[in-house]
C-alpha cells in the first residue's frame, strides 16, 4: 500500500476524494485543495493524497523521483508509453480505492482526481474500475493507453461524470493533448465537462472554484 496523507473534514466520512500528484511532486502538493474547496454541503469528506513510488525517470537522465510511471519521450507523451509502469500504478491506486471502501466510502462516493501524470492515472484507473465511481477529475493531463480504453473500460463507469481542465499556455503537456483526450472520451460516450484557463502547467483559483462546483454537484 502506498503511503498517503489523509485529511478528514469531520468524523466518520462516507465520501472520499483521492488526488494524485504530478511528476516529481508528492502528496503534499495538493493538500491545499482540502482547505480551498468548500464541500460542507456534501457532509464529512476524507481527502486522500497518495505519494507515488520513487523510480528512475528516463527524460530526466534516469534521476530517481516520485513518478507514477516512467516518461520515455518528451515530444509526444502518447508515444513509447511505459505500459508496465502505468499498469503497476493502476494496481496501487486500486488498492487505495479498496481501502477507502473498507473505511466506509462506497465506490459511488469516491472521486478519483489527478494532475499531470496523476491525471493520466486517474483516467486510466477510473475508466477501468469495476464499480461505479462518483466522478473522475483530470487536470493538465491526457488519456494514456488510449488505444486500449475501448476494450478495457468498465461498463460500470460508462455514465460516470468526468471533469477535465487544462491551461492554454501549458508548455509541458499542450492543451491540444488534453483536447484530444476529451474528444476521444466523448467519442466513447462519456460525459466530459471541459474547462480551459489562461495558465501554464499549473492550477489556478478559477479552476479550483469550477472544480468545487462540479464536486458539489456529483456528490450531492
């Protein structure tokens, strides 16, 4: 089981929001979400911020850092993907979801979210999860292993709402990559709410506000 930072807004939460960080960061990166997003109307919430494993990352000269999977090619993240690493992290995240089930949050009360690499993992895992989730959130990322999504996706999450957001000035993962993922998901029939913001590879307050409104809706 991966180490996590857990923040409960009140005792005995029955709702969990799992947030997956980006390359080289750790679970602390998105802890401020727990303070910035008002979910009082939803009831007690457990925010879960996992730490990715520490692995060598090819595009960074093999330097070891926290990463959900290796990045083999910077020009096009959809080419030469680290499928083994992606699928290993998928299993790790499934373990976290299972633990939240055991702690009282049904899958239908769990939102799986992520930024950058974390976005890729949220989409990869959420679309394949065998029980319906409350929602899937992808920030400044893309859909990995897109060619296998149709065959591997779970019917249980066909109707699960998806929130995708991206910065129009993102030099790391261009907004076009996010838009292509949006279009691929919509072509498969998914309900995708799309947002663009004038920002680089980051998160802005308008995005946090929009995400808060979306979370209150899907967890109502």
